[in-house]
DNA sequence: TAAGATACTGAACGAATGTTCAGGATTCAG
DNA sequence: CTGAATCCTGAACATTCGTTCAGTATCTTA
C-alpha cells in the first residue's frame, strides 16, 4: 500500500470516528461539518474530498456499524446454546459495543428529514427491515426449540426493537454498570414474558 | 371574556397545536418558525408576541402535555381494579392521545443541545424524574397487591420507560391499529415478565 | 368618539450551515 | 527530475434560521 493510500485511509478513519462520536452525542442535525473539522483538525474541503456529503458520511457510518456489529455477533453466536442465552448476549453486545443502537436518535432524526435522496431512503428502509428480521429470527429460534411460547414472532420482533431503542435512550446518561443492569433486567422481563 | 382576549387565546392555541404536531413529526431542530407560520397563517412576529422564543414554545407544550395527560389519567384511574388493567390503560392512553410519549425524540434531541437555559434544564430533569416515579408507583402497586413479583421496582420503572419510549418511535409510521396491537403485545410481554 | 391597549404584520438582520472551488502541498510513476 | 495524480486547504457562496422592531389594524375603555 502506498504512503498516499495509507494516509488517505487514516484520515478517512479519523473523520469517521469523530463524526460517529458526534452524531451519537449530539444527533444528526446538531452536528455540523465544522464540529467535525474541529475534532479532527482536517479542513472542510478535505471532508468533502473523502465523503460525498454530510448525508453520505452518515450513511457510510451506518453501513460500517451494521457490518461490524454483525461480524462481532457471528463470532459469538456459536458459543450460545439456548435462545435465552443468545438474547442476553445480544443485549450485552449492545451495551458494550457503544451503548447505542444504530437505530437511535440520530437515525430517527435523519429519517424524518424531507430532502433525502431516494436511494438513501431505500437503504434505510432496508436496514430497518434487516433489524426486524434479525430479531424475528432470534425469537423464532426460541419458539422452535420450545423455550418460548408459540406466538406472533413478527410482533415480538417489533417489541424487542422498541425495547432496545428505548433502552439506548434511557441509558445514554447512565454509567456502564447501570446500563448493563438495566439491559439485563429488561431482557429478564422480556424472556419471562415470552417463556413457556 | 373580551373579543380581544378570545382571539388571542384562539391564536395561541392554533399556534400551539400546529407546533406540537410539527415537533412530534419532524423533531425540534428540524421544525422552523416558518414551518409553524406556514401551518397557521400567522406571521413570525405574532408567534413571538405570544411566546417568548422557540425554546419557550417548546417548554410550554411540554408543560401543557404533562398536565393534560395526568388529568386524563386521573379520570380513568378509578375505573381500573388491578395493576395489570392499569398498565393496559396506561398503554392505550399513550397511543390514543398522540401516539407519542412526551419524552420522545424531540425532547431527547432538545436535551442534548448545548445552549439551554439552566431553569429549563431543571424543568426537564424534573419531568424525567416524575415519569420514572409514576412508573415505579404503578409497579409498586402491583407488587403490593401480589400481582407482580417482588423485586426492583425502580429498575423496572426504567425498563417500562424504555419500552414506552421505544414503542413510540417504532410506531411513529404505523397505523393506529398496528400501534395499538404492538403496544398491547408489549404490555402483555412486560406483564407476563413480572407477574407472580 | 378619542386615546390607549392589544393583536398582528413582514421586512430586515446577524449568525450558522452545507457545499464548492481554485489553488497549494505532497507523493507517485516514468 | 518532471509531469501527473492525489491529498488537502480555507475563503467564498448561497441558504436557512431565530429573533427583532417599527409600524398598522383592531378592539377596549372612558
């Protein structure tokens, strides 16, 4: 790899990291390009050299997040034997990774904006569908194995999604330990709620 | 009441209604004063005649919301006999009133802004504490009556809060029927999760 | 009915924001 | 070593937004 390519990749990463942190912290609209330049030392122009636009940068982060999250999950998934264990593992990864679900405030806020390009809207819809589908599969496994009551797996997938999104918001200003406790308690309740 | 006073009150209400709808729909930052003038026909200046600022308008709406919500709740509360019934009633009012919890996206977004006045921040913290306290009391009643397992009522109050906040976000683009179904299912799970 | 109070208008302003662009610096290929 | 490619800068631009204010219309009061 070139020195040029290396440096380019490094700045790209530096910008992405700072932007991610800011978006999570302040939300999409409230984070300005200048906030990002302040945090990275890069110039405005440089950000637009590496990313198409603010929207593009945001979508890039979402994509990256999703990929990372799934990769990490797949490493762990084998080690869990029951659906209940998987559920706890799921919650723990949620907390430990970033104390924030990708579908959090920033995304929701981004969603309601009116001037999105249609391809970006498609991408977002796809992501939501993927998350629901992931949840449904997790729940369906438990139903099939007899751990959970047979029932509306799709509906429960939405409930789980709601729970996780809500937890990330409620826990945003909590300590790691508090967050872990709350998540664990929430999963406890959810599991008892759907257990046979 | 004067014709002047009447008209003044009417416009005030007209502005508040439009603003509430827009804040819920688009979020705090994304809703401009001009959006509100477009929706009401009033001029910008007129909004600043009736409200101190955009922040002031928002806080006014929150206050109003909380008062209305509690008033409506207290009308109904007598008719419920068990804590479980109360819980379902709670969820239903949540959906029917506005399909949105007062502590929703807009508030959370408002929260992370950096330029709030300190008295407004106090007011917000107070509101959050009130909601948690409301939830805890609801749960404690169920524990006392033997409907729910004895346990961490405070922790469960946060879980319930998270669930409700998440539900409002997930249901934002759903039909009324879908929303009611999802909320009901969520409360089902939550109740089974903490039942004796 | 006259004077004052109240309700409202809309142009103007300053601050902030996303984006562009002409050009400078650094590195690569031949 | 030289020209081209790549990486980066920062001033400039066009918009948008919250807020103000001088002035007008409408109503109240005496």
